[in-house]
């Protein structure tokens, strides 16, 4: 059996002396793995960089087999900003999170489209930092753990929302949350349509999404948050915008 699709490279690891174990996030087949024979050859070295867009054909005798990929490069991304550690860190973080959290072989078109938008923004070097945080927020929703940031959990109102409940994932207003503020998570305004974020806002946004990704997605499956994400968080703290 076989299929053809478009995909974004999430990881490419050496397998034996010549092959690569390739993981891609595809448009119609979700996160999918396969072997690339002779993928370590010098002519193919740049094809399988994280973030690259590929046209892939997967083949296997049975659907449950690992199978093999044949791939053609559609668009190279990371090579266009190799001199920018912040954008490279964002790309590595997003790819590692998608690889670690999305179920194998299940279509997730929202995550795929969001990843495409993020990669395009990284290449253009425009608005990518807040878009990254929103991508993690959408990833939570795609996995069934979306946060409710539209109205206050206590009052039902949609004004002055500055906290998120760590238990329910719902927004909380300043007045309702005041007695419990030490136990609530900050809600940066750019996630609900506020002004462009400061570095502190971006850090708060990453802390918010990271808390729920770890609590609801990663830890229940006895996994750890990808090291690439921790490196990106540290990079954001050192950024100048």
C-alpha cells in the first residue's frame, strides 16, 4: 500500500549506516514516520532539515509497518535564517512539540496549517513570536485540552481578564481572581486581542501554554517536555524586540 501527501519535517535521525528515520507532519495523514533509504547521502543532506516542506510518498506492505518514504523538497526554510538563533530555536521547539504530542498517524489539519503559518512567519521574520505562543494554544485545542479565555469562570463577563485558572483552564477577571492571585496563571492580553506583546508578555504566554501542555498532555503519558522547548523559552528571555 502507499499514499502521497505534503509534509513538514519534524525530525530526521540516523538509522544504520545509510538510512534516516524521518518523521513528518502531513496534511492528510498526521504525524507519520518512515525510513528514507540512503538518506544520509551528501546529495540529500539538506533535504531533511527540520521545517522543510516535502512532497512525500509512503510505501509499506502492510499499513501497520514502518514503511519507507520517498521525498522531494518543496520548500526549504531553516537554511534561510541560519544566522538567527531565536528563529531557529522557535522552529526546533515547534517541531519537537508536534513530534512529542501529536498522536501517530491521525490527521490533525489545524496543527498542520498552524505549523505552515508559523514556518512562513519565521521565514519572513514578522510577528512570529506571538504566533508561536498562539500555535501552542491551538495545539492544546487540537489535542482536546483547549483553554477557555473568552469569559471569566466566576462571573461570566468578558472584561478585565488577566488570569487563568490552573485547574479549569478558564480565564478569570482581576476582581474575581484577586483573593487567589498567587494561585492563578497570568493571562497576557495579546492572547485575547490586546496590544502587541512585550517580552514579559511572551514569557507569560509560554508559561501558560507550557503549564497545560505539561500537565494535561506530556506528564499523563510519562513523557517530558522537549529540551528544544526549554531552550526556546530561555532564548525568548534574552530577546530584544
